[in-house]
C-alpha cells in the first residue's frame, strides 16, 4: 500500500510520521504515478489527476489537493470510480480577503505607482494621476462565497458601497441583505462598479469570463483585482483596457501559466501589479494546508471510509 506525495511543499518526514499507523509506504513522486498499490495521492495546485492517472492507479481510494479549487482533478471520473476527492475549504479565506482589500487600497490610492515614480527619480504627489477617496469607490465582488463575503465585509467596514454577482446567490439572500451588499446580475455588476474583485471558481462558465466586452461596461478609470484563477481573466483584454484608460490599474495574484516561463512570461504594464499567487499565504494557513490532507488520508485509510471528512464522493 503506497501513498504518493506529489506536492514538493509537503515535508515528507511529516507525511511519513502522520501516515505511519496506516501501514502505507509514503513516497515523493512528482508525476507519472502508477501501480496497483497506490491508494492515495496528494497533488499541488500545479499537479493534475486525469483519466490516465486514474487508470494507472486502479485501487486509488482518495485524491487530495493542496489547492482550494479542484479544476486540476477530473472529479467526474473520480466519482465514477468511487475515488474520494478532498480539497481545503477554509484554510486561507481571511488571508485572501485581506490581500484583496490590500490590493484594492493600493490601486485606489496609487501606492505602487507612486513608489515606482520615486524609484524612477520623480517626486510629485500626483505622479500616479488623479486619485479619489476610498469611500467614493463602488466595489463589485464576482463570486459571493466564503471569500467574496469576507471581502465585502471588509470593504463595507471602509464605507465602500458593495454589490455582488454569483449565479447561486439571489437578491433575497439574508447574509447579503444583512451585510448591506446588493446582489445584481453580471452586466449590472460591471456597469455600476468602479472596482471588481474576482473570487469565482474556475469552470467552463467562468473561463475567460472577464472579457473585453465586460471590461468595456466599467466606468473609465476603474480597477480590477483577481485572486481566483488566472484563466478567468482574458489578460489581453486587461492590457488593452489599461492602455485605453478604461482600467486605471489592475492587480493579479494568479496567472494562466504558473510559474511564468520564457514561453509564457508574466504580463507587464506600468499600471499592472503582479504577485506570485501569494494571497493564500500566512504561517498559519501554510501549517494547516500542508498537514490537513495528510490527516484526512490517514483517517480514510484507517477507517476505510471518507464519510466523516469533507470530501467529494460519488454519492454527491
């Protein structure tokens, strides 16, 4: 019985210690997992478990990913094969929400652009262009789940008007009403918001959702923040909007290709902030992220069932 650790950020000694009582052999293998003895796999956000991997591991019981999303796993095939899929639900929602608001404030007040101007030898309060007060912003939250709600709450605390779009949340949502958040449709979100913060999952309905057409609906001089998935945003449309002034600035913590490479470099623009998918990170969230999947696998292997842990099963 073998457990494959395919996330290089997981301490293999910690993994072996946690999984020791299962009797499984715990090994690190970056990719190309196979064998009838493989019963569990832990993958990073950049690893994938598709049909080939599942065929090569016929006795697989559970796949765990250290990614909040599961777009790197073929969940449907896992369900057909009765393979449980686990992903962390709420280990970093505060960190991501804090980062979203930090980037929002940095864009609205021109902080990064002012810093760049000083490093370029300038010294002028208006070097970042015309700036407004924070409470003049109108924030649109795209995806009103755990993180989106926390972003909205933080923004409301700064006296920022907030609206949100989520296909699964309706105008009579008591949480939104209580928080002072207006639920609107997608077009109204972009038409009425001077700032958009993206917190939607990646699926076929959201891939390249942030398009030139949607960005054109925003008021001139708006800002865009994406801490969800790089594939949700059409980066060419964002760069065009920055060039035209439709967007005053944009901040991306996620890219379509991570890490960037010579073939797929990180986008560059004087009004673009790019961070290395770090919105999730704190010492506390990292401890939770790299330990919890090991404990879940341990329990599944010991109890022979995933019913007592939060996983995606064939019955769902």
